[in-house]
C-alpha cells in the first residue's frame, strides 16, 4: 500500500492526518480485513512527580520538556505547558510584524492538491509496512525514550463513520492530558470509560486508577482495544492499575441487560464480580469525542443517568468534545449541529428538578499542561458533570 486513499463516505482523524509519515506503521489486517497501523505517542511527563501532584491546573511533570508539534500543523508556537523563549509580557510577546507594522500571521500550508500553493506542499500520508507480527519496532523518537514514556496504539485510518471508534481523536488526547494533570481525582479509583474506541484514555487512566472499565460495542473494535491495553500494560500505575475491556451498548434499552453478568464464554462479557465492583466502587466516568451523532448523544446521556442511579457513590463525569463547523445546504450557513445538540443535552441534564439525582455541569478550562503531542485547538472542550444524590 503506497498511500491512504479516501472515499466520499470515509473520515480521517486530524491526529493521523498530521502525524509524520514515518510514524504510520502498517502492522497487520484486523478481522474485518482493514489495515491496522501502529502509532507511538510520546508522554512528556515525570512519573515520580505525577504521583505526588494533584492540584487543579498544576504541572505534574515539574520541569518543562520541549517537544516539536506534529507535521502539518503550520504552527511554530510552543505546546501549552511547555517552555518558550518568548516573553509573556506585552512588551516582549515575540510577535512578528510586517514592514507596515501589521501583525504577520503564520498560516497553515495549503493542501498538496492546490496548484498555486506557495512553497513546498503539505506531505501526504504514506503508511509503511515496517514489521511483521511479533516484531518490536519503534520509530527514531520513541527509541530515544524510556518504554514507560511511550504509548503504542494500533488503529485504522480513513474509516466509514460507523467505524470512527477505530481511530484516535484529539478529544481523547485532551482528556488524557487532563487525567495526567489531575492524579488526585483518579488515584486508586474505579473508572468507567464510555465509548473507549482504541482505549488510549483508559490506558492513561490506568496509570493512576485502580481499575478502569474500558467499554465500547463491536467485537472487532473491542479486540483491537484489548490488544492496545496489552501493548501498554507496562504503563500501569504503581498500585497495579487494571484495564478491563467490556462490551456496553448505549442503545440497549435496558441498562440492566447491557451491564449484567453474561455468558463467560462470550467475548468481553461482564462477570458477576465485574458488575458488583462497577456499582460498588465507580466514582469517575469518562467519554471522549463521542458526540458526533444526535441519537448516540441522547443514548450516552441516558446511559450516564442510568449508571449514576445504580452507583453507590457520588460520581464525576468528564466529557471531551470538539466543536466541528460544517456548511449545510439545509441552513446555507456554517453550523455546529452535533455540538449544539450536545450543549442542549447538558442543559437539560442540569435543569432536571425531579428525581433522586442532581447534576452540576461545569466547563473545564484547558489550561493544564500538555503531555501528548497534538494541536490543542480552541474548538476542543472539556466538561465536568458532578452527580450527587438528593437527600
């Protein structure tokens, strides 16, 4: 395979689009016959400092670690939370001005297909078949890192919409950054991730949590997720954080059926011990970039409410979403319909007056340090939902 091809019904995550070509390693085909690629994500952290820190917005890594942004971002600025040689004050901002004194804005490079694009075009993504099954190959940057500083994720690329969970999305990286900045919220806890996809968020949560239930739907997707948790088992926290990959379908009308003991022989089934532990100890719920379809968004919030009713303890849900702008013929304008539906669902949740639960919704400012390399754009948002029982 020389390069990724795109069809009208496929989508590609920006995480993969802007990842340097040499990091796209095709390793195998999954059970659906889809090419599977391996990407290494370098963690910019100090593990010892991280376990001792937990202040809101604090720096778990202590010292700054410089890191280059992904190719194709078109932005030379420092990562949030990393070192920069530019002064922070108004007299030393390091901004570039043109000869007339106007602000000189650095723009993204144009698409490679643009015949009038000035300078070299943006590189195309060229996946490389680099290794055979069982080989252990890291790219040049990862080879210079300790094993505990690299997350290895197998994923697909350019999938149909129904398979987007097999890619890695920026919202997952933002939520992973938040987890690394707030170890006190996760230390020794039981965590449930909804719509885990390839499991990156659950893997990061397991660096501090006691148990992480990593859930999604689809045997093939869950098998890929399970493989990723195995690839990264060395990252588990000092207390022995465990990631359990389980099936959970939000569209199941009966949550008791979706999360209940099932046939032990079935793939990714729940045991009686799993269900008891989930309801007895879970205090944190996570969901990253799952709000792209209105029906799924409604199902997610129904599942969130249903689970909160069954949990013994008060819980906190942390949700990441990207506000995607789309031009629609129906409106003849740029809209954010999926995001707007997500926000209206949050408002409905917060205004529920009757019932045994109270939901408090808070936006989370993305001012915490960046520990993974991606473009933290302003359209990326985090929301926290505090769930308490009404007495």
